[in-house]
């Protein structure tokens, strides 16, 4: 039992050294991804602690998370260690590099197909920001109280704001993002410290079918400094 978490997986199984956690989505609303899916991660974590199905995870090397949302089937493979760390330590270990790159390619495609200069500019600057994340080694750490997925997203935002401020294709966008880029860089240490300080305790957002909005916001946006800077930016 995990406090505040409810719902049930549709299938648990095992193939050799791989455990399988499958969830069937009947709705035709928002498309659900399997990669880094917190609902499936919690299903796996709960099953690991349930005696009747613990055999599924005993000594496995991998856990395959599957979302069946007709006509699509989406799969993602992770490890038991990552599932346990998410549950127990509030450390979001996974890397969103794939999402960063996919978004950039999507913006590039939008710019080319519809001859949209703004989309092209966003794609190019996002590429530049992602490059800085990699060059400066700002991907998530495997250890608690070090940079995790939230910290990696902060660095992407900071580098993207800097790239948008530095580009010369759109002066209005450059002027808009320049103060934010400076503010994020000046507050980098404080923001990262705040993001890392919340780790080391179990994560609870009140469930995944109907999470508590306040709990989810507090868990995923724990830096008061970053929240203030972003609120001022969009005000």
C-alpha cells in the first residue's frame, strides 16, 4: 500500500529477467506516454511490496512499462533501482533528453512545413540549450540530493532563455528573455540548492488518477526562487 496512491494495473507478468507492468487506457482524450510514466512507476513500486506478486520482480534486471491506448502501444524499459528511488527518495532520476530533442525536431518541422520563422527560431535555440545541458553535464545524477530531472529542466530553461536572448532573428523575443536569462543565471546556486534539498523523503502527490493539485505542484516545483522568477516573467 502506498499512501495517497490508488488505481490498479491491468497486467503484471514476467519474461525471463524482465518484469512487465501494463496499463490499458480506454479513453480517447490526452495521449499517455509510457516513458517515465509516474503511474506505472508507482504500480511497479506497489507490486514490489505486495507478497502475492513479488515474484514478478524478484532478481529481475529490467522492468518494461507498457501503455496500451488503441491504436497505439507504447513501451519503456527501466530498472528496479529507478522505481524504488522514485518511490522512496523523491529523486527523479530519469533523463528527459529524448523529450528535449523531440520537441526541437517538432519545432523545426513546424517551421519548415508552414514557413514559420518563429518556430524555426525556437527549434534552433532549443537545440543550443540542449547542447549546453550536455556540454556542462547537467543531466540527472543517480544519487539522491544531487541534480535530478527537475534540476535538469531548470538548466534547460536557463540555457534556452540565454539562447533566446542572444539570437538575432527576433529582437522582440531577445529583449523579452534577456532579463530572465540574467536572473536565472544569478540565482542558479539558490535554485539548485532548493531543488536538491527536498530529496531524501518519499514522494506523495495524492494519487495518479486524480492527484492533489497542491501536492503535485509542491512536489514538482519545490524551488521558491525559481517559482518567483517565472511568475514575474509571465506577469
